[in-house]
């Protein structure tokens, strides 16, 4: 319908730089401190790990809708040193297992 | 609650992740400026009661092969209001061809396109039954340093008048509720 905003940019290349970056200054210097929060090493912006991970995969899904992810892909996208517990929490909140297969997921918050 | 357009979210996400073309940089910067203006407009909206209104943010419409943005569409039981936000600053005048020009006589905004935009909405926002709600289009000049020289236009609404304008919309949306026309959007 005409009131819809345009669809996301058509991205032909899949060569995007992966990893969490800062929402405020766009630096790739974001580190988890403790299990639930993280901080930008450049500007000091502090955010919840869960929220920043959810935002990341939400936007990724706008670009590549319907993609499937292995557990390894998810870790590679985040590029964060987080505990197994935090990683499980991120996966649980943002993904669903593909047809009950182990460690293969699709985005479904 | 207003949400950023998906396209802007994607731009923000991709910034620093891959190189942007020149046209993408231009579009990204323009969207960031729009986002700021819409956020400011929202601040004004938050000061009025909007329960009798339907508000739609950031509609992009193709008019004659060029994209036009209606930043805010407010629908009440009695009227459709289209707001297009601008952050022009300095002195401007309207030339005989209905084009807004700056003092270096450069064309800045073709006001004839407002008519086309208006017509497009009029063709689509059709109410059922006898009552067709009027459609009002306003260019909101969101920069206090915007000045008009010579002939003025009803199309423009200056930022300092926006609170009163919105208050009037709020007021009409409430009192007219009594003789009810159902809002359908
Ligand atoms: Zn930062």
C-alpha cells in the first residue's frame, strides 16, 4: 500500500563486516562486561548485551530475511567474548531451531 | 510510539560495515536529517492528546518518478492532515512559477509538486458514504531561521505556530466526536 515506507536497501554483496558495533559512535570496540551489560571502548556507551544482540539480528534479518544460522555463525556475528549462559540466552531470545535440528537456527524473536 | 524507518535502520547497521556509494551517503544523511525532524515533531505531538487521532509516520510516495516524503499523517474523524517537514534556513521567496527560491535565485522547492502530492492522497484516501474528509497539506518549516520574503503561502506552517496548530487539531478531534463519523483509515 502507498503508506508503506520503502523496503530495505538491496545489498548485493554479502561482504559486510560482522560484529557488534557501537550504536552511538559506530566503532567496533564493544566489549561485554559481566554477563548482562557491555560498553563501547571508544565512547563509553553502555548497553545491555541482550538488547544489542537482539538489535543486531533484527537488522541482519531486514537485510537477509530467512537466513539460517549455525551456532558458529551466531558467535561469529557477535564477535563477543560471552559466557555459554549468555550465548544460550541470546540464541533462545532471538532464534528458533530449524526443524528440530541441533545447532541450526533461524531468526524468530 | 514512532519507529525509525527500516531503511534508516539498515543504513545505520551497514555504516562502517561496507563502503557506501556517493548516492547512498547522500540518502543516508538525508534520512538522518529527516529522523531528527520527525523526532522533534514528535516532541510537539507529545504535548497534545492524540487518543482521537491515528498517526502514521514517514510515508514515501512516488510522485512523477520522484520520491516524496510525507513525514506525518494525522487522521481524525473529520480531517486528514499531511505534514511535510523541512529544515530550510534563511530567506526565501516564491517566484511566479510557484517555486520556492533562495536569495541567490536558486530553486529550492517546487510548490507545484504539493498539488500532485495532494491529488495522489485525494485519490487514495476515499471515505465511504456521503462524507469525504478534507485533506490538508502543510509544509512545516522546522527551522526558526526560516524567513519568507514577499508573497506568503498557506502551504507553510512555521515551527513557532506548530503547537497552536496541533492544539487546534486536538480540540476539533475531541469536540466533533459528539456527532460521530466513524474514522476509517
Ligand atoms: Zn561508541
